[in-house]
């Protein structure tokens, strides 16, 4: 920082005919300018200016310091102008993280739509089966379910995520219909296990009513797509996000169970490392994500 400050000082100083006129431009006294110039020359170990009572002139070392220093300052100006432009026009590299299932089905489509609109941005989409540290990983944005606990991050809601109970007609025909959440305890339920959480405690809501049911079943997995396939095969009752089974509900391959009840909300958020202002590339990706989700069934944006 000291070196850059000295470069800026010297490049401005030599624009003036004398130290006195330079002092007027800096709004300081001539002795103050003289002292700073002397300190700079002492630090560098060379004389930069030949000076008299009326005029100053560059030494050979001063000419080199001015020429190469001016080039450095110009590069900094260009860099800062580029960064400022990036706040208004999406450009550069955008690194996005999302979960495996949601990333494959929806975020990949968002990336395609985003790239069509902003071809100057290179997008890297990394899908993981668990949330990662965005700051440590160098990510610009993550699409997650639920707000993050990390105060270093900012979250913007993208869409509401309703989790519903469903099953194949063949399973209900064999096992019987359900009338209350308590009936789940006597049914086979397809539990999705992730990050060692206890996912067999299903939290359900019906308006202001809330209840938690401990369920069990013969098979479980840490992969949501596998659990959907088991549900289609009539293996049991599944609690799953509506976006993930919209097509199966539409065709009747799966049907709602206890339709007045739904799982605890797990809304979809765009999570970013704290930035103010937010870069245009990130801001526009969030906008495109909302637009893509709003165009699909199963999302309330």
C-alpha cells in the first residue's frame, strides 16, 4: 500500500513545475511535499528529482520510476474498471453448487437458460450429496433447501417447497388406505437417510395442527430417486417434495396420501457468500432461477 501511494504521489508531483505548485494541488505546505519526496528517495536509495528554488526536473532514475510506475497505476485503473463493470454486466466465471437430485432435474436447466442469455459467463455447476462450505470451496452461489445457519452467508428465497405424502395405488390396494397420520405407524414407509439425521421422524402439518410420527419400513436409502422408484414399485408410503414427483402424480403412478397433511417446509434458497453489492453474474443467475422454477409445475415462486 505504501509503494502504491508513493507511485501515485510521484506521478502527480511531476505534473507541476515546482514543489510549491504541487503543494497547492495537494493542499499541503511546500515543506510537507519536500519531506515526503525526501522520504521516498531515501526509501529507494536514489535521487528522483533535480530541484532548484523554481523548477524540478527528472533524474534518469526518476524517469524510469515515473514511466514504469505510471504503467502499474494504469493497470490498476483497468483492473478496477473491469471489476466495476462486472457489477453491471455479467461476465467472468460463476461457480454454482446444488444437490444431486435437484441439480440434475432443475439447476442444470437453469444453467442452460442462463448461458443462453449471458454467453460471456463461464458457469461451473458442481453437484454434491450434502451442503458444502461455499467460502472455502470458492463458490459464488448454492441452491439449497432451507436457510443456512452460517451468518457469513446471505440467502434469498427462490420458491416454496411443499413435501407431500404419496404411494402407488398398488400399495394402497394391498395395505389399505390411511385416515390419520397415526396410521403411518402400521404402514411401510420409505425413509430417506441423509447426513446421519433421523429421517424416520416425519413432521407433518395440517394448517395450525402439527404432529410428529415415527415411521419405519423394510428399505431405506440416502438417495431420493431410489426411494421414488421403490414407491412406484409399491414398496410403501413416501414423503417427498412435490417438484420431484409431479410427473408421477400427473400420470397416477403415485397418488396423494392424507392430502390435507404435508411435511415441514423445506423451501428453496439461493445462498451466497456475503457480498455488497452482489455481482451482476450472481444476481442474474438468481433471477433466471426464479423464472425457470416459476415455469414448472410443483413450484410456488
